[in-house]
């Protein structure tokens, strides 16, 4: 049964690159990671029901900042910079790995990562490297397969199976999502709530 997660407020707090510039780790947080152009901004905006909370860069891959958003005054959603855009300068691409690794390994308030994939394409080497890195470092991650509305419904099962085989997990551990139709929104929010507030705890924001 999906636990209800009502988002009442969402506000941008700050952007950061270095660990010492992160906001204080006062609240549990969930990070969102994915390739440039995978629909990460649209997914977060869909979750919080705000069209422009997270702005999409006109130049994919150029925004190399970690963005922190406070949800319900009680949690952080953390937007990690997109990876894998071929036209990004090598210097910028080289900065991505250490910056993200520092966040993922040192941020004590991190509860898990939403790993966003595009249903129209098999996972790229960058996608697979990040997924296996999560596993190797024991970081909880949920694969969210987005842009479901961009292909025919009859293709969903085959595409989901292909992605699940690449990741080495059953399709039941993935979430099929569409920001345009809001498909998968309640399911994903329920999974995030289990990270942020375990079922044996209670909260007035549920």
C-alpha cells in the first residue's frame, strides 16, 4: 500500500559546489541524479506540483551546481547536476565526479537517490557506472524510468524489462513515471516517504 505524502511547501534554499557550502544537515534528504536532458527538472517539479521550482538550463550539462530545496519545512530534495552530455568541456566533466562523490559519501543526512532513466533508451555506460557505484557504496537508490508518455503503452513492458536486465534488478523495483501525465507520482512519493520517515515513525506532514 502506497503511503500518502502531501507536499504542502517547496522552496529553493541554495546552490553549492563544495561540501563546506552545503546547508546545515538538519533534515533528511533525497537526491535526484540522471543524465542531462533525462527530465530530472520536470520530475522534481511534478513531485512538488510547481512548474518552475527547478529551472531547466538552456545549455544541457553546463549547470554544475548542487541545488537544495526544502520540502514541507522538514526534508530536502537535492538536485544533482546532469551528467553525460557530450558537448560539455572535459574540464567540467572532470569536476562532476569528485563533486558528486563528495556529496554522496559525506552527506550524513542523505537517505537515498532517485536515479532517473529515459524509457526510450537503454541505460548508457554512464548510467550503469553510477548505478553500480550506488550498489558498491551501499547507497539506496530507486531507478525511475521517466518519459513514459513519449512511447506507446504497448512498448512499456519491453522497455522496462530491457532496463531492468541492464541494471540487474526486477522491474518491480523500478518506478514508471511521466511528468506530463503524473503517472507514477504517488508511487514514487510513497517510496520517498519510506526513506524520509520510516513506517514505524509518525509525522504531521504525512
